[in-house]
């Protein structure tokens, strides 16, 4: 061997440097893609993945490397702006982006020319955002991921009925006090209530989001349930039904929180869960703003 000790050492250093550069390059190439994040969610969610689901990519290129993940209740433009400003390019949203359940925008009469839709799509494209919806499977978990986060935010764990996670047995209060307590705990500006403010409440059902009239009626028909707390309902279905029940002197009432506040904490819960198995990129919860305000006084 004609190589001196010094020569061997410097060759070793050079080889080590090359190895380090090579591994840095491959780490760059191997940065987590949006598609890989979603595959990991599918493995971790704990329920079989359904083929008929709205939990799909809605915009952007799923194969781009993720710089940061924003988890939100609703991918409003305001949320997208805050996420992009923070350097996030993967948006995980519970509710639609393009104004209908299937994100087709088909209800817009001028779908290809609608000024609001066009500007939103342009923003998404300009900032290279990838949007993926996480709705069906987060609800399908046992317990329901949205309900879990909301119950935690309301501090209602101890009141949960042992046979039904949507029913709660609470210390006796009035409808007015219950609505006020929920409003303050969740920081909602506009809460609407149907029924007698003095109605005694000891048992309630909580159906976040827009569960639909049939589910609302099922909860209201249960013996002993005096209040149903919901995200939203058509005013000529659930709302009229409860107004009529109250007119008939039945012990029934309705508290309407608005869709976003009724599920928001469930996606905060999702953010905590996601951080337990996605550690390579920053993840933040971006709360969607409550859209309503009311004149005061
Ligand atoms: Zn939901």
C-alpha cells in the first residue's frame, strides 16, 4: 500500500463528505408527499377505507413534497390565505372547498365563469396548495373523532350516556342557561335557540354539523330528551318541527350553534392525532372563522 496514513485519512474524509451530500440529496428527493401523508392517515384511522367517500383530493398535485400541513374545519379562502402565509401547502379540511358536498361546484349557474370560484381556484394554484378532505372516516371512528373533540371542548365527558355517545345527562339547568354556557365555552357570536327559555333541561342530544331532519327527529323523539344541540338545519324542517313541539307544550327545544363552531374542536382533535404519526413536517390547526355576526344592540 503506497497511500500514507494522512492520504488514507483525507480519502476517508472525502468519501464521508460525498456520502453525506448523497444522503442529503436523497433526503430532499424523499421528502414526504401529500399522497404519502394521506396513505399514512388511511393506515392509522382504524376503520376500513371506503371507496364511496368524499375523503379525496379536491385540488393541487398530491405528489408534491409537503412543506407544512394546515388542518381546518372548512377550507374557506380566509383559511387558505392564513395557511399559505404560514408556509403550509397541504390543507386537510373537514368540509367542502367548492360550495357543495362533492366539490363539483355544479350548483353554480356559471361554474366556469363564476368570479368567486375563479378567484379561489387561482389562489390555490398560485400558492401550489393541495387540498384533501377528511370527513367520512374521521366521523366513522369509534368514538366519532368530531364528537370526541367537541365533548372535550365542552367539558361534557362526565355527562356522556354510557349507551350512546351523542346523548348527555346533565345537572338540571334552563334552556337559556344551557345555550349561554355553550355559547361562551365555544366562543360563538351567534347562537339561535327555539323553545321556552325557562324549559328545564336534564337530558340532551348533540348532533354537530348538518345531520339532517331524520336524524334530528330521531333524537327529538327520544323520551326525556328536552334539547337538541346542532350545527345547522333547514328552517322549514327541524326548526319548524321544534317550534310546533313547543306550541303543543311538549318539553322540546333546539340550540343552533352554526356548522363551523359545532364541529371545529373535532378538527383540533384531528390535528393532535395527526401529530402522533406525522413528525417530518410542521402541522398546525387553522380555525375557520364563524361567518355570522348579529347587530348589537
Ligand atoms: Zn362533520
